[in-house]
C-alpha cells in the first residue's frame, strides 16, 4: 500500500488545533477558576459547558461524551453557585490571552501572520456557523461573541472548528456503536495516550475500564494484550474518515489553498506552543487531583 495523503482540510485542523487545545493544559486556566474557589477539572466542565448556560450534568455528559457522568455531576450544577457561565467564559478567554501571549510572545501575537491566520480560520468557522444542525456543543459556542484581538479571534475560531468536528465525531462513534468509554479505551489501546491518563481524567473506575476492555475483546476489537486487533484499527480509521468527511464542509469556505495557507501560518505557532510545554497532557493528572485553592501568582 502506498502512503496515505492527508487532505488539506484535515491538515488545517490538525496543525492549528494546538492553539485551541492548549487551554486544557496551561496553568493560566485553573488559576483563573481557582479565583472563584473552583477546582481545575470542575472549571473545565464549567468553562466549556458554560456556552449552554447554567445547565446540569446531563447535557454536558452527553455532549462531552467520554466522561463518567458521575464525575460531571460532581462539578455541575454546583459550579454555578461560585461563578456564572458568563464569568467562566470570560475567565477562559482571559486565560487563553495570557497563555498565548506568554507562549508565543507579544510581537508574534500582534504580528501579521497571526492576523492572516485568524482571518482564514474565522472564514471557515463562520461557514460552520451556518450549519449547526445536529451539533449541540458547537451550536452553543457558535452563539458566543467574537473577540477583537487577532490571536483571540484565532483561538475562538479554532474552538468553533474543534467543537464542530467534535460533534461530528460523536455522531460517527454513535453510528458505529462505540460508547464514550469504549472510544477512550480504544484510543489508549492504539498507543495514542499514556496508560491511565484517560481513565483518571475522565473519572472512570478501574473496574469500569476493565469491563469495557472485556467487552471490546469479546467484540474482537482488542486482543488479550490490550492492543487493538486489525478489526479495531480498521474501525477507528473508519470513524476518523467519517469525522473528516463531515468536518470538511466548514473548510471548503477557504478552499484547499486556503487550508494549506492556514497550516503554513499556524505550523510554527503550534510548534512553539508544543515545545514551550503548553500542551503537556500529564498536567491533567495534576489538575484533576488538585484541591480548591486560591491562585498563588504566576508560575
């Protein structure tokens, strides 16, 4: 078999994604949630779920998909007694501002490359806004106002494109009979995530995880060593292909050349974010176990 060529649409999403995803790993976010007396992971559920308004755990567990509903219920609706959805949305955007400025530098965030990337990503996101049907988490975020500064426009655009893609991914998982827990067990079995990270941060017990592994073995998707079988690898690839297909419609607004240009502009930015440690997945374990505290200043 020859090498598979990545489509420009997927390339634009993949290369730009760290500029949004960093918000789940950087210390700036939990520091701002702590100012309200909110634990880091509770702040995650509150800040990302705030686009829905002051909802309970049901809609967040359903749309976030791979978290234990019991873990979500420990955060919501209690979070809203400490901070309003509007306050948490503002805190998240402020954290993104601080983290991107720290990671990329003042000159870069105010430079022409970021402005051009922001304009391209916004065009794709605005196309997605016209297609909210069947995408509840995206639709909630699509109703939020656009920020003014280019690096925050880029962050918000990528947030919308991520949630647009994410809702489509959930639909593909459902259509193929893969539960939220199954999805992350298979993801770890593929070698894409450190052992134990997803179970810990998603709030599943060792017993629940083991039961899901047993189910996947019985289905022929996982072998006795905890690795995906050929059938498991093929199913994951199929879901990713379908996810790509239903996400492409947004990126067609800028075309293949626009997607390649967006990736060209954001690749050095994302590399800087990754090399600067703004996308360290192990920080999630620290965040998920950290008690309530008031911020101790910049770290």
